C-alpha cells in the first residue's frame, strides 16, 4: 500500500491558482454605495454604482447605464437578486461602462405623483441623481453617453423617463415592463390585484384605471411622442409573464405607427433568471448605439 504524505507547503500549482484568483478580484469592477439625497422629496436615498475595472487607471469619460429596479424592491436588487451575483459587475467590465442603480421606492413608478408630495421620482432621477453621478464620476455628460433600462415597474420607468426627457438619454429599454398602468390588464390573482389597486390609489389619488392620471402617464399611450423622439428602444418579455399582453399591445401600436424598435419574446416568466438572461441583450444593444455616438471607452486588451 502506498501512503501519500500530505504537507502544508503550497505546491506551484496552488500558488499559481491563488495568484490568478487574487489577480481576478484585483481587476474586477467595484461597487460604490453613493448617497443621493432628494431635496424635492426631503428624504435620504442611496444609489449603487458599478465602476468597471478600467476606471481607476483611466482618464476617459465613461458612458452610463441607468438600471432601474421593479416594484416592492430597492436600489440594490440588481446586485442581490440575480442568480449570478456578478452579472451586473461583469457587464460593466465587458462593455467598459458605469452602471447606476438608483432608488425608486417600492411603488414610485419613476414619476412625480400628483397626489403624494413624498413621491417625486421623475424629478429625483432627472434632476438629482443624474447631476450627482455626473458631479462624482468621469461620465459622458450628455445624452450621447446615457442609456436607461429596467425591469417591470422599472421597465415602464425607463421608457417613461426617456420618452419625457430625450435630452437626457440616447436609448432606452424595458424588460418585462408594465407598459400600461391599467392594473386590471395584469394577469394576477385577486389578492395581488387588490394590493396593486390600493398602492395605485395612494400614488395617484384614485384606483380608477380609466382616470386621466392613468392614461396620460402610461407609456402605451405615448407612441406618438416616442415616434417624434426617434430614440432607439429595446423591448422584451417572457411568454409566461403576467405582463406579456401589455408588451404585445405596445409592440402592436409601435408597428402600426411605423416606429422602429427591437422587440423580443422569449421563454420565461416574471423572474430573476429571465432578467439575468435579458440584461446582456440590452447592454449589447446599448453598446452599439454608444459606439456609433463615439463615446465608448476602448479596452486595453
């Protein structure tokens, strides 16, 4: 019988492995948690900011992706909820862009509530968050270097903010977005519908989805503005998602109005595995536009 004697002395291979691991983490993207308080709401909020590994050794100005979370969530969800927790960080490194995940509260819808003075997230994102990011980091300080997307409520928010503020963004996207704020069109349970109804009532001052406040703030009713802006947009939704019908309807209206857009349906539901799979498509789509705009940062490789 042969006895193999173990030793505490590291082998050459284990040393090289440790060196490789330490080198990887030393060069990986970093995550800042930035204070971005809101004067308009008189509240303290934060944002997560992913900086690509090349940022510290460069003097270049970087394009920025604003990545919005969904309802019942907060600013770190994109970092904490994806099955692969490195998804966002790896994309920041792969495409050499800053990725900002701001706070939108659990049901802020990224709009200025006409009913609740403490919920003004359109003003917060467009006049406070962007200015803070541009003042803190080396960013491309024009719409040529800013893109925006998000999931669910954040998907609607990304389309809403970009449509109303084309001076701030050059492209927009939505993943599993709630394209119509008429909650009766969501394929959800009665209990969830009641919860949504109550939340909309607190946000908009009415639970009647036929009220003007719903129709004028729903992106599905802004096709003519989208057409006028001419902004590149990417839309996708899982075929088993409870919001698929509102995405199909927006797609239909955009086609009818001859509005160019990238639209995809894939297998999947309203889940983090779907969004983790979806996000790289959005980032690649945005990268091509940023490249055309001449604002991408070349890699050193």
